């Protein structure tokens, strides 16, 4: 399982707690998790209803890809953590086993990472999303690191929910711009729905299916649809 990652520095936890507690819209919420848990990177995403699926922030390109894979496929440790309302800790992602989220597991293994840890974000019964942390090599998180990340996740959940609700009020179409924005994906799903006479939800499944079968991301397929380089016909 590997050695425990660092996560026992109480000064680091206090600093991270202060950063997350005082965070405002647009502030970096990934670094506090990275510093406290002792991992290489983190991504924070909203998942499913009611806020939609969107990567809000990522510490690096690997973390961003971890989030994107799960959003594209609609499965993965982040989704599982949110459903179960508990952390999903994959200390050795490359090890055999694990029948849950098979498509995401295969894609995530392809990134060559060792450990993957997802913490749910929710407020009461309202689902928000997940924080996904990764390690380049297999590692077991200490219980203190897990507990500390859980505390940060509770506070981050409230901050993200408040920000998301503010964004919905301030953006005309309910989709905020940003480096990980999926505005184009939503636009493409509407176009595919019109082309095939489907609901928007079914059109999103079509986009995901085309992406999976062609080895592209949903964002790449969406860009082709919006640019009319790709047209779906009955």
C-alpha cells in the first residue's frame, strides 16, 4: 500500500483551514487540500444535479484530466464519493480489482497515476460535487490526512454552493465562463438534440458515446459540433 503521505502538520492544516474558510469566488481552493494531504495535485468539480457537471479548478493538467474523464464518462471515484457521502480512497489505482466505474478506472489508469482519493462535497441533502486528489505513486493516506481533508471539504462545499448560486443569478444562461468551462459542451448538446430530435440529456449521451468511441474528450467532440465540423444525422 506504500507509506503514509504527510498530513500531520497542524500548522499547515490551520493555514489551509483559514484559506478555505475565508475563500471568495475565484480563490484557489485546490492548494489547501494539496498542502494538508500531501498529494501532488487536486481538482474540484460540481457533479450532476442541481449545479451541473463542471470542473471549477485544478492544480495542474493531470488533475484537470482526472476531473474531465469523470465528467465525460459520468462515473468515477468522485461520483461514487458523492453518492455514498464518504471518501473513496484508491491507494493503488494500478492494482488489480475494482469492478466499480470500469470505464473511468481504465481511463484514469491510463494517466499513470498511483493513488487517487475523492472526497464528497455536499450541503445537507444537496449534492455539490467532489474534490479529487492524486499521487504519482501508490500511497496510503493517514487517518489524520483523511479527517483533515474531510473538514476542508465540508467548508469548501458551503463556499462552492454559495458561489454557484451567485453565478446562476449573475450569468444569463446559467453557465459561467472559466478555464474549465463546459459552456461549449452544453451548446453542442443542444445542437445534437435538434439534429436528432432527442432530449438534451439523450443528446449528451450521444456526445459521450462519440467521444468514447473515437478516443476524444467530450469537449473536443463538442468543439467540432459547434464549429459544424461534425454533424449528427438520424
